[in-house]
C-alpha cells in the first residue's frame, strides 16, 4: 500500500512553515470572503490546502516541488491559486462536516476531480453553495449582485428616511423602573463610545488600573447628568473639545489624562455577573440575586408584555409601563473613526416608540416568532425572557427587516436567468442581509477600541448585552446592509478566482445517512469538537431569517437537528431526553459517523481529521470512535494553528496545548497483542526515531514535536485491532489506553530518545516532567513557564503515578495567579541568572545549611547556582553532594540534555553548558 506524503517525516519538517502561514490567516491576513458572513471555527486555507494535497501525493514527492505547488513561499499563500495541472483529476475527496468550506474550497482550487461537501444544517448548506458552487457564474454573477443589491438599497431609502432621518444609528440600552424612586434609569455597562488608538499603537482592552499611553484617533464617552426628574446623556468628544485629530493621552478604564488635565469617565452602573445595578437618580442598588435579581425580572416583564402587545392583548401604553424597556442613549452619523455622536432628542424617542405601533401592521410571516432553544444553554437569552427570536430586536429593526425580506422575494422574480442562477443572486443578497442582522440587534454591543460595533455572535453564540447598537441599513458603517453588500462583492472577486475544472457536489445530509454512488479516495474533515459550539442552536440566529427568503421545511434547526448533532451540551437532554447532549451520546454519535466513513472510503484511502481538543477526554472520544469501534489505525499526526493563534495570546504567559491536531487514519487495524508488549514496541521504535533525529540534528523540540511523537506512538498502538490487558471494555478500555499508556509512552519515548542520543540516563518521574515542560514549551519573555490543567495532564509522564499534588509537594510546580494555571518552579527568565536561582526554595534551603533534596531537579538548580557563582568550587561541591543525596548523577544528566537541546534564550542554557563542560569533567561525575 503506497504511503502518502502526509505520512512522511519530510512532510513533518514543513509543519512549522505551514503553521506560521496559517497563523497569519487568523489575523490581518484573513481571506476576504470570510467578511461576507461570520461562521465559527473556520480553518486557515493554507492548512486545508497543504494537508489535502499531501494526502493525495506519493511519499517520495519532492518537497521543493510541493512547496511551489501550494505557494508556501508567498507571504499569504491563500491569495494565490495552487500551481497544479491534472495531478488530482482522478481523485474524489469528501468533507462530511464541511462547515464554511475551507477544506472543499482548497480541494477545488487543487483541481481535484470530484469534490463533495456535506453539512447537516440548512444554514451551513446555503453558505457552502455560496462559497463553492455559485462562483462558477463568474463576472456576470458579480455584476448582477451589484445591480440587484443597489436596487435593494434604493428601495429602502424612503423607509430609512422616515425611521432614521439623517442619522446612521443609535446606541441604546435597557432602562429599568427603580423600585425606590419610580424613575426609569438606564443601565449601562460602560460609558465609552470610542477609544481608538493610532495605527502605530496596539489596540487592546485594559484592566481597571492598567494605563494605556499613546496617540488616540478618537476619545469619546458618555456622561449621565441628572437634574431633578430629568436625565441627560451628554457626549464628551475630546477630539472636538481639544480641536485635535490625534490626542496624545494616558488612559485607563475610568479616566483620561491629556497634558496633565484629567477627564473622568463614569463607571458603569450595571454588572449582571454580580447581580449589581444602581439607579442613576437616587443611587439605590436594586435588590435580589441570580434569577431573583430585580433587573432580570424586570426585563422578563418587558418580554412578556412585548409578546402580549404583538398579540393584541395589551396597549402600547401598557407596554411602555413595563418594569423595563429599551431606551436610546445617543445617536450618531458618519463612518468609522469619524463618527459624530450627539444627544438623543424627544423626537428621536417618539419615532422609536411609533415604530412599535407600526409593527402591528407588519406581515407576521416576516417576523421570526420561532423559539430560541428553550433549555438553559450556556449561550442563549432565555433567562432574560428573550425566548423567541423577534425579542432580540426592537420594533424599528423588525420593520426594516420585514421590508428587506419583502423586497428580496420580489427581486427573485425580476432576476434574468434560470432558477439556479436566480437562487445564486438571492443567496448572496440574503447573506448580506444576515450579516447586517448580526450587527443590528439588541445583542450587539459597543466595542470602543476597534470596530465600534461588536456583533451578536462574538461569543460563539448569542448572549444578553447592555449598550447595544442599532444601525440604519443604508449607513456607511461596519455591519450596515450597504457595507455588507460591499463585503459580498469583495468576497466574490476572491471566490471566482478559485474556479477550476473540479466537479463540485454539495449535500445537506446527516453523515450517518450519507449515501454516495462511489467510494472516495480521501476524506479530509473537521469533525465536531464535543462542547465547542452548539451549532444548531446558535446558527438559528441566521436560520430563522434565512428561511423566510430561501425556504426550508423546519421551524428551527435546534428542534429538528439537535438529536442528530454530534455535540456535548448536557442541557439538551431536558428537552430531548435519551441522554442527548451527554458525553456518552456524543461518543456514540461520533463512533457511528466514523463507522459510516469506513463504508464510504476506499480500502487504500486516507481519512484526515482536524481535531481542536487536546484534553484526555477528547482523545478518548476520538480513539474510541476511530480505532476501537471503526477499526481505523493512525499513521501520522501533526500540530497546526487553526483557531486563534493559541491561547498564549489570551493568557499572556500561560501556555496551552490547544492547537489543532491533524490525524492521518487508514483502514484497518488487525491482529492482537498484550498492552505491555505494545508499549515496549512503541518505546523502542519511537525512542530510536527521536535519537536518530537528534543525531542528525533534525530534532527541534516543541509542542509540534510532541504531537509528531504522539502520532508515532499511536501508530504502534492502533495498528492492532485488539489490545489485550486493558482494564474494562469499550470506552473504559480506551480511557485506560490513553491515560495510562499513550500519554506516558509518548513522554517516555522522548526522554529515552534524548538519553540515547546524548548518552545519559534519566529515570526519575519528576525529572522527566521538568525536562519535558522545559523542552516542549518555549521560554516566556519574563517570569516562568505557565500552563493550564489540560497541558499538565497531557504532559504526564508515568502510568498515572504522578498528579498535581505530587508535582506540587515535590516543588516541581506551583499554583499560579489563577486556579486553572500552573507555574513551573524554575528560575525567572527576565532576571540575572544568579539572582533568579537564589530565589528558588531549594537554593535558599542549601544556603541555610540544609540539604533535604526531594528530587534531582532541586540538586540541578543548586549546582547551576554554584557553577555561576563559585565555578572554582563546583568539583568539590559535587563530591560533597554525592555523600548527601542520590540525585547528583541525574542532576548532571539534566545539565547535559539542556546544554544540547534547550533553546539559547532560556536562562538555564548557560549554567547547563558550564555544568556539562570539560572543565568540570562531567563524564567522571556521571559515572561516579
């Protein structure tokens, strides 16, 4: 059976370069067509391209030729078509979980003979057709989308003028009737409108006390002023006040200092997490906590009355007298950084409330009365009474959306062309509409540091917010219908360049019901990530509007498809029963899916999966589905950036192993062997590989290396259909395999490989752990290495004998500033080496005359200190230590390993070199 390039060591050598280009795509180099609409967890195109091509090419395909093919030398390879001819014309490729289509798009660009993309959810199915199929119409498509888009915008002008006047939009929030003074007080989480830094300055959030200094393009905030029974929201625009386009200032969350003058920004008067809200009139703090919090009950009251009002059960006056109601704070016009804010006037409020009167005249079929997922999921608004989709919008928004739906349905009949072409044009106009909706609802929020508007789906779902933004569809601002149509045109300009001779087939199927006429050569896919995104529930935000233009027979996706979804959300079982949403249900559904893929895949074909979880539970689920149930075997693994660059950015210095793991599977596992024999086989084979790579100077230790070694270990374990000696059956057996054999064997193979290659022996489990963390995780710029709990388990190095408490009691790790963060006990990277070592507990202990070492790492740290401060006494000190502790040889072994492979910028590199240098005569001390 011919091996493929993706299964070779030489392909692994390209991973860092692919990874670097992939990371750029998740930042400013993102593909322009992604701006058409938001979708969760989109994979970088270069990753999809590289792994797809490598899965089709033979193992001996020249790397330089491969790099040219995928355009890897370009700064952003995705901007360029691959350099292919007909290499892949006889292949068929399938992505059964196609999502937004990164993988099938790149297969199409590679000119693969037949590309099949399938999705369970109607929303994703429509988006796939827009990305993969309809661009075949080329420039005519672009011109017609422009033409009918302009007609759509033109048709809205009179309504926009009536409802929005000359303004681009409003910032609003919820106001609640104070139970003490009876006034309606706005609840505002923060009073900032814009805090845009200059292009040379990084734009980011700050803590309450953190000071950000630099040049600001805009500094604008709101200030509430109470006078008797009236409340005025004043706009403080420092650019106007100081008559400066750019302001040099120091800024915190609640103040700005310009040339020594201080401007105070008011604190927000609501914090839902703390059940805190304060009346701006009388300073009363509202009572209650959690579900009994007065504010939550008041907003529920509004939503109950909103429904009664639309049903004709109560009057507008009764609706306005609800305990809570939406209110306008300020209005704005202009675009981007040039937005001009002004105070809301009585006329603006009158227009806002008149829209509620007009709402009753709207065709009810244009209003999404469908239910939001009714169980208390972590990403819904049900707890606030927003249990139906129309309640996420105010009346003016619903009126405008109804007008747009009507016009889109009318335009379909005017478009010239066959039915598929008409559907193509309408699809792109609808996607622009959906993009507008996610920016224009009462779940959007003010984002002062960047785009001004944070859309409703920012948090991988939709959640209740304060400080929402309402925008005119014709405004020249991010999220407007005008801008959204611009994004469609820009996206199409990109997508028509991806056209090729591939036959593209898009299917709307549950993977377990997928039937194909012929088996496929390769399956490349991104299977569900357990509890990552509850797609049926959250993408209903689009679906309930989409189906009013492109009809589907389902009320909501969540009601129809959650029982078929491969995901974890324990709350689902409250509605659907049968354990739906449990981990067990997820594992069984995933196993069914993998079993189906064995039927669809040719016997010599490859299955390539991207998997974004590295937790033990995720690996257990994946191996249970792929190996234990479906009899696939793993032939290679690779680590790649597919989400945000890593969680290093989010946590500053904390390292997480949450990269995507690309796994290569083949049919089929065969034979049986005892677990201990398989473990020995894995350690022997993989440690030899590590040693050889080290000798050839091709071993660059990193997390990527760990994943590569893990793949080699798994390839040994999963080659057998049955492994004897595991505890239990089914999921229990797989859990035993992963926890007590796979992870520890991977660690042991790395350590043994290093030991063989360098000529030392490391056996102490605490040493193994310390060495692994030091070598696999990059040194931070300051402080010590920090990692999360998942990474702690992932790097575990014995058969379950070490845990957090063991490592902590032996002084190898400590709890960092967060309970979820673990710090390695090592010298701090940004300090003088001697000073940093003197601060370590074990060095302090010896300096006080105590030699109570509990592991070789502590001896190593002390010897590092001696090598730097008293190098002439090092030999004598080693001799003395031999009489006091048995850990000296292994401490010196650590030094030799670090001298060879520790990064040059690590603070322990230099003392390790000294300890292993000829002056010290380390060979004598290693051998006693």
